[in-house]
């Protein structure tokens, strides 16, 4: 069950209000989406963060309980893709042992970089339609003005995953 996985002590199905105040939640809206079904908030330099440099959490816009639909823990790997891949391998091994299940692995050029110079490697598990992803992204020098090289551990409900696949940006 996707709810068995934690990122910084939080799980899918938890309320954001158990970890953050309403003010913190509202003030950290990432304003990612044009379509308004979900809101993603982001935190860095927060006392809650012990394992990751950055945390992104998604909930439904009209949900007064702020139930978590997606969690991303992010580690920065500025200009060190090899170290990112090494850490990814460790996490993937740990997850495979927990699940007793292999991941779907894929990668290539990142679609957001039209130059084709940014690359990613992903390992993904689908658990009863919900998603668990471990991914490294190595952005090109041009894209580093907008993004940073990183490792991401993501858990997401199928509802959020399906919605975000339909380009809500």
C-alpha cells in the first residue's frame, strides 16, 4: 500500500495540518498549475526536513482537511550526476527489498529541455495504481538557470498521477 511509504515522516492520506499550520501551507503554494484541482506546496530550510533538502506536497484545492495526494522528497546534487545515481541505486535496492518487487526502469533526454542535453533516470513501482518513483535529473547548463540537478523520491495517488499526466501547467 502506498500509505506504507513515508517521506520525512509523512504518508499519502495524512493531513498536512498534522505537520504544518494553515498559514505555512497557504504561504508556500508553488503555483504550478493553471488547472486548479490540486495545489502543490514546497518547503526547504524547514525544521521538519531531516533526510531531504526540499519537500513538495500536493493536496486537493477544495479539501478542508488538506489530505496529502503526493509527496516529493528532493536531494540536491549540483553537477554531480554520478553521486545522484549512486544514491538512487541505494534507495532502489532498499525499496525492492521492502516490496519484493522489481521496478520499471527508464530514462533518456528530459522533455522540458528542447536542446536534448538534460537527462534523467527513473525507477518506478505501481502499487494498486498508485506510484512510487525514484529519479535522478541532470539538467544542462542552460536549464540550470531554472532547475537544479537532483534526486527525487515521489509517492503519489493514482488520482493525482493521472491528473498531472494531462498537463495541468
